[in-house]
């Protein structure tokens, strides 16, 4: 409820993402009698509570900032995050691969993490970031898998991959990867397989 009340459009999108992934993993991919009943309950609760949530002014404002239903497109918050990718299209071919260098970004321009990476280090830097996320996804399990996916989505529209923000997210991603490697080694030492 705190995420909804903060007025954060990204928080709302991530909340929907977390619940959507949970629903898919818990209900859709493990169909059984209990899961079917749980799925029907979740859908029924969503049908009841979504209209109630949409009537709350803070939630309505969040959605309005992200999407403009009258014009059929993005709202001003969505446009502010996406339009700056247009800089990348204007690059000469060589700079699309190697970028313009860190710190050489347009003045007074907000660049989300992915756009900043592509602008600064080109497709090569973008591929390194993609390799990082693929590696983290392979090394993690359960909650951390979901977290890697959401973090990957988050860097498209925010600066979560740089500065102090990464200090918050990285421990959640790496904790289980280190633990799972150690757990596998212990199992192998005792002659068990995962």
C-alpha cells in the first residue's frame, strides 16, 4: 500500500510486475486444483479492487502521469523517460557502437540508465549490461530471478543502474548467487546433486 500512496509511477508499474510474475509462476505455470482456485480468487479480487484503486486520487494521478488515455499514448512522465532515446538514433554509425564517452551527455537532459549506457558506451556497453543481467539471472533463483527481471525493466526508465542506487539493488541480486554456488559445492562434496 505504501508504494501506491507515494505517488511513484515506477513503483506502481513494478508492483504490478511483481504481482504479475508471482501470479504467473504460482498459478499459471503450476496448474492444479488449489492453484486454479487461488487463481480464480486473485482474478475476482482484482476485478473488485481495481475500480476502487482507480478512484483514489493518488493512484489516478500516477496512471495519468504514465499514460495519456485521451491522446492514446504516454503521459508526461512516460515521455520524459522515453524521448531521450532519440539521441541514439542521431549518432554516426561508429558512435552507435562505441558511444560518446562517459560524461559527454547533453546538458540538462535526463537519461535513464540504459539510455545513458548506450549514449556513453554504445552498443558495446549495452551488450555488457545485457551480459550482466543474463549472468545474474542464471546465477539466481526464485525471488532473485524476479528481481533481476524487474531491475532490468527499471533501468529502461530510471537511473537505478548508476550511483548509489546500484548499492541498494546489487546485494539483493548477488546474495543468492553466492549462496547457491556454495550450496552446490557442499552438495557435490557430500555426493549429492541439486
